[in-house]
C-alpha cells in the first residue's frame, strides 16, 4: 500500500475503536483517554531524550490524575492535583539541570485527559458533545490536507510546517464549521449560535494545535513523535489537533455549563 492508503486504513481502525469506546462512555472511555495520555507523555519525554529519573515524577503525577479520573473526582480536585503535579515536576526538572520537558509533557497529556474525560461525562449530553468535537476536528484535518494538496498557494507557517498552506487552513476551517453544525443539529442542540461559533473556534484551534506539535518535533529534531501508528507516526501526530480543540471546548463548556458538566452548555442533560 502507498502512504495515503496506509494512513486511511490506520485512521479507519482507530476511529472505529475510539467511536465505540466513546459510545460506551464511563470507565471504558476514561481508560481510553488515560492510555492516550500515557502514550503521549512517553512520546514527548522520549523525543526529549530524558532518562527515567528526569520524567518519573511527572509520570507518577499523571498516574495519580488517572486514578482520580477513574474514581470520579470533581473537576476542581483534578485541576488542583494536575497543577500541583506540573509545579513539582517543573521544580524537579529545573533542579536537575534546567529541564522543563517533563513538566511540559505532563501539562499537555494531563490537560488532554482531564478535558476529554470531563467533556464525555456519563450522560447523553457528553456523548453528543464529544461526537461534535470529533466531527469538527476530523473534518478540519481531512479537508485541510486535501484542499492544501489541490490548491496549494502561500505557506501558512513555513518555518514550522512547510507543507501547510493558507488554502488548506481556510478549507479545513470551513469544513470543520459545516461538520460541527451538522453534527450539533443532528444531535438536537438548542444553542446553534453558540455551536456555530464554537465550531469555528475549534477548527482554528485544532490547526494551531497541529502547528504547536510540529514546533515541538522541530525543537527536538524528529519527524514523527514515534512510529506506533502505521502511516501516521506517533499518537501525538494523530491527536495534536484534538488535544488543543478538546481543551478549548472544555473551557467554553465549563463557562456555559459548569466545570463538572461542560457538555450541558451545548446540549441539555
């Protein structure tokens, strides 16, 4: 198979597994995001070339957050423990030689896990909001790739990711908004104006997240975060937009529906 076929097959298999666990919700979904966070954390510290004594504290902090997610702790408690873990990991890293990669990795992986777990929650509104998130991020990613390939044009951020173009960014944003609005309408959202604005924000933020991950890889001098996914590289390479957009959606939802039930800001209980 060529690279595009490999990418497509890997994406279909991953999407199927993710959608199934999203549908189940509860502990299965939380275990999914915990596994994802653990892999992302490991990929980041591996790219940085850290030895175990430099990332063990951050790994322990992530394990504590994971246990709290499974146990159903509140958003406030999760935020306090995660921020404390980041602070301790940062202090330890600076004490061991001005190393901040483990703390950055913990922040990136931990925020992703907490945001997605709290967005999904345990009710139908959580399922709807996560499917809305997937629709926006996946449509943005796919449309940006093919629009950029088809139209070309000026580069979006050539010093960070030479392959990305403004045409791809605009096409991806348009597709993301349309997919998000369609998904929200199908799910029966009563806040379509909010959903439309949120979809636009998420489409833009997802692409910013992609560029951020590219900048991280460029800093460490690697092409892929790992080789765990055929055709895609590492998990970070696959979820970079989702991490950023998931956090943004959580913040919007928390402002509208509360920290513990952010999905209720978009869909009724």
